[in-house]
């Protein structure tokens, strides 16, 4: 089991910190879309860039860069992965 | 139309997989672009001759991430692949294009397609990018895992096409159905069994495709509203609900179920299929560091935009002049060959002047298409969106709306077509609705004529030309109006979140000249086709309106005044007087409905000056300045001139744009809505200005 302090929202994750995706608080259709883009539970994720003025986040999932709006990232839980947890 | 005996092969793949390069490489120039009936999705078809199978027809499907139909593109892909599109025969085989350097994600779509149980072939593209990013893909291993043939390719360098043709030929000679890569565990297959059986019984799926199809229906919240399943809504609804409830009870999250199963399978095969030697992403990351930087990124964007516009207005000028001269010569020729009379007038004043007036913009439009293609093909669009998303979303626009809106400064036609890159239908519609408010190049002749007539050539503070200031103000007003209306539409008519959730930032790629020219030509051809049909028709209509009924020589009124257009101007006068416009301005407005710059030549006809060169308007301006009202004061006062310009800032006065909006939105109602809101706003603004000016004595 993960302890509470390792679970946070994706938009709170620091740049370069390895983590794994958890549950999403999004509508079923949105959850399906995100999962199809490769954002499934347990997938390693890294925030590669935070744009200024509250703009989108740039993340790397499955070797691919995605841009994600903050208000979406806020609804995705992540778990900090132990070091060395980058890409599978 | 479609020759049924020719085998059809569908080409499918993710966006950015190089699908179009492969399609173009296979079919060469033997291509045809049309639209899928009822939707705005472009249908690309091409012919190909294989040594054994002979002629086949290749269909390039829109690039999608998933087979689950939510957007129009996905709907088309889904329907064609499933053999549900009534206009297209069931594909004999499916060619799936994968980016070899991006297998982690691209295998998802491939695995979905394999679940359809149709003969399938994989083109494993971008093997060069694989090598560059330090990935080693074992093609034979991948083929074994997928259960179908895999052809490694680097389509951008023309590598692998022979092998692909041979493989396709062999597949068509002995078509073996593919099999789903994922076997459903009992905990899922159980709840799905009833739905799968029902699908088979209703002929909605084959024995091979039923489990995968059932899974997709369960995972997609709105699946039963799809046209294909709607008739079966009642019998299926409770089965679907039941299955979802069972899955939920088993602790499974049904919306993500299919993706989780397929990605789990991908993760399980990848270690065998690929070795990572190093992770070399540094190049793209370094570029992104600058191009999405809040300061340097904006600076880079400004440079790109200025260069683009400089080039468009610079490079397009000579060919635009040639086209104008060409049509001038053509008109002269017709005058010589065809005896004077109505036929001659129809040809010269109607057809040649009308179509020529629109075609004159073709060089600008082609260049715009070219620049848009470069920006899109290189992967820069996604970076612009990233950079501007926050700012633009405040106004209800998507970050990707920037290029369409900016292009509209030259011409709304390519701008509106460029809005296709916005995947969310609502975001795209808002962009299309406000794009024509940007100051397109057809507005300039109108502004230049009027500003030159009514605005004195004084310098403000000794250095700022007043005329330039007024013109700048008009451009700014267009931008502000676009922002305000976009915001308004988002808050009212097209409410709801902008649902583009995650946007791919594809690796940067150097665009290939052939691809760029291809895109430019294809889009321009589409515009030309419209110019040859609808715009031609409108030109003839405008000619009829301005020529008939035949003038009565005994009357003092000019022929234009007696024409239908003149009568229309008169009829409209009650609506125009409160704006400070008279029936003559009304005629110019009615006639410039075909294209805004026609205003200038109409004013020339009405006021009797012969304007042959719209760049030399001095003659007409003198005429206009001398025009007196009933009290003997100058008719074209500064405020009246400004009010006409204000009308042109907002009003929808462009048939070409309306034709394109009809095409791109697929609905006449949006064309009418756009016309109504733009022209309505123009009328209200001009009314307010003219009425408020009276008590202030500014008229």
C-alpha cells in the first residue's frame, strides 16, 4: 500500500519527478479518452515542463510528449515512484 | 461510381505516423479527394496496380488514436473499417501504419484493428527515427506477436515501398483474417458474453469481431447513440447496463477497461520486441526549451508570423498582378470576338470579372496553405497551442486556433480550412465563426478608398499619419470583435468545457517538399473547384442583378440605378438611412456581397469614374469628395466614411467564405447564423455611431 504522502495530483508533481498514474476524477468519456492516449493506471509519468501563467503541463508518458491543461491534470492522481522508476 | 470488383484496401494509423506519406508513395498522382457524404471529413482515394492482384483502390483514412467513434474522423475510420459506410465497399484488407519509434502508444490502435478480424498488414514506418532514438525493433518478433505480416519502412526516404507492395499483393491473394492480440479474461468475457451474442445475432459483428466490438461498446459511454446501433438501442441498452454493473461489481472501471487490457498486452510484449539502447530525446527537448519558453517562444512565434506575412504579401503580389492582367486580356479578347450585347456583358462583366476577382487571391491562398502546411507538418502547431493555450482559453478559444485566425488576416478561406487541426468540434466551430472578423486582404481596397477620401492627411503629434491610425484602429476592432464574440459564444451558444484533454507534442520533423506541395495543391484545387462552380454561379447572379431589367433610356436614372440591385438598394434604404447610408452605398454593399473589394468597382460604376486599377484610386476619391448632399455640403463626411468602414469590419460580405463555412461545418444553419450575427452586429454598431453622432454634431 502507498502511504498518503506519496499520493498527490499530477499538477502538483515537480518537474522531472518520476511517478505513476493513479485514478482520475473525470467523466467516463474523458477517462476512456485519456486511457486510450496511454494514460492508464500504473503507467510511469514525468512532468517535463510547466508553462508559465498557469498554462498547460507538458508530460512524458510512454515515450511520448503530451500537453495537458492544468484543470485536467488537477483531476489525475499520481503516486511518486521510487528513484529509477522512469520508463518501463 | 465505385467499381465494386476492384478490391478496396483501407490505410489506417495514428496521427503523425506518416500514413499520408505512405499513401502518397503508393498511389503517386493517381488520387482523388472528396468528402464523405454528410460529414466534412475528407475522403482520400487512390489507385494502385499490383503485379498479381492488378488494380486496387486505396483509401487513406483520417489519422485517429482509437477505433471508438467519438469525433467525426473516428466515426469515418470506424465505419469504413467495419464495412458500415454505404458509399464504400467493405475493405478487402487493412493496412495499418505504425511509427516504429513510438510503439508504446501506436500499438494500441493496431491491436484494436486486429480485433476486427480482417486481413491486415502492418507498415512499420520511421525505422530511421528508431535508430536515431536508440531503439532496436525486432521486426520478426513483432510480426509473431501481432500474428500478421510487418513491413519495416522509412517512407520519408522512399524505403520499403517495394516490400510493402509485394506484401499487400500476397495478402490480397491469400487473405488471412487477423486475430485479436488480447484474450479477454473470464472476469470480463463473462459479463460481455450476452452482448457479444446479441451483436452476432443482429449481424452487427462477426464471430471473430464480436468480443472486441462488445468490449468497445461497453467502454464507450455514448456507444448506443451511434447511428449504427441506434435502431438496436432498446434491446441492447439493458444488456449494456447489466454488463457495466457486473464489471463495476467485480471492481473494474469500465471506461478504461479496453485501454488497460491492450496497454497491458503492449507492456508485456515490448521487452521482447524492442531494446532501448539509450534515451536520446535531447534534440527535441532543447528546441522545446526555446520554442515553448514564455519569452523566447513568443519572440520566435512573432518572427515566424512576420516572416510568413511578409512573404505572403511580397511573393503573392506579382502573380496576383499577372492573374489580373490575364483576366483583363481575356475580357479584351471576348470583347473582340463576341459582338457587343448581353452575351458579351455576361462574359466580361459577369463571369470574367467575377471569377477573376476571386481568383486574384489564389496566389495568396496557395502561399498561405503552404505556410500552414509547413507549420503543421513540422510539429510546430502543437507548440504554438502549448504556448498560447492559457491566453486563448480565456477568450473561449483553443491554443490551436491561433494559426487559423492569423491566416485569416490574409484570407478567411484558408484560415477556416486550417481550423481542421482543432479536434474538438466546439472549439473548431467557434474558431470558424469568428475567423472572418480578422481583417482579410479584400477589406483593404475598401478601407484605402474611404480613408483616402474622408480622412485628412494630417500628421498626429507631427509624426503619426492619421489615415494609418484609422486603418490600424479598424484592424484592431476586428480582432477585439473576434475575441468578444468567441467569448460570448463560449458562454452561451457553445457552452461546455473545451474537451481537448491531452494534446500530443509530436517530435519535430523536417517537412518534405513533396508532401508540402501536395497539400498545397490539394487544398488549392478544392478552392479552385469552388471558384469554378459556386463562385461562378454567384458572379453570374450578381451580374443579372446589376444588369437587369434592361435600362429604360428615357429615364434619367443610371442603368445600375434601374437594375434589380439598384431596386434592392432602394428597398434597403429604410434600413440604411439610420446608419447614414443612402441607396447608392446600398448598391455597392449588395454587389460587394460576392467579395468585399467589389465595393470599389461598384462605387466607380455608380459615381461614373472609371477605375481600372484599384491601386490608383485617386480619381474615384476626387469624385467622391466632390459629392454633395441636398444642402450642398460634402456628402462623404469623415463620420459617414468611417461608418461604412465600420460596417465592413464586422459584416459578412464574402460568398467564398460562406461556401467554405458550409463545407467545413456541414450545415447551412451555421452559415446563416454567421451571416446574421456578423451583419447584425455591423448594423447595430453603425446605427449606434450614426445616431449618437447626431446630438454631438459630428455628422
